[in-house]
């Protein structure tokens, strides 16, 4: 669902404004991931992911793993910037 905001920004706004929307969205997701990792905010476990399996009587939650949280934020940021690039390129070509 986060990608739709970047798509709309790419259609309606200028190129640099679309990249600004992607940057702000990436920073907000990074902040939320950090807040969960640092236990500043709570994490609601759905118990449907295989990575959140029962181990040694305690629940190993994926969002608290350094590599998982970093990879998830990096993947989302890369996706948002790629979508921003493709949408703004298509929007500029459509206006020609």
C-alpha cells in the first residue's frame, strides 16, 4: 500500500517532489522499524510467519533481528525509489 502514494506523487508532482515523497516514506518506515527493534513501541505478532517460530520456550520475533529489520527497510526503500523512477519517467514521456 505504501507504493500507491509514490505512484500518485509521480503522476501529479514533479520528479524531485516524487523522490521527496519516497524519501519521507522510507525514513518513516526506518523509524518504525527502529522503534520496534529498540522496544520503544510494541510489536503485534501475527504468528503466521515461519520466521516467528517457537524456539527454546521463547518466541523469536523477526522484527527484532538486526539483519531482518535492515533488509526489510532496505528492500522497501529500494522498491519505493525504483517505482518513483519508473513512474516519473513514464509521466514525463506521456506529456511529450
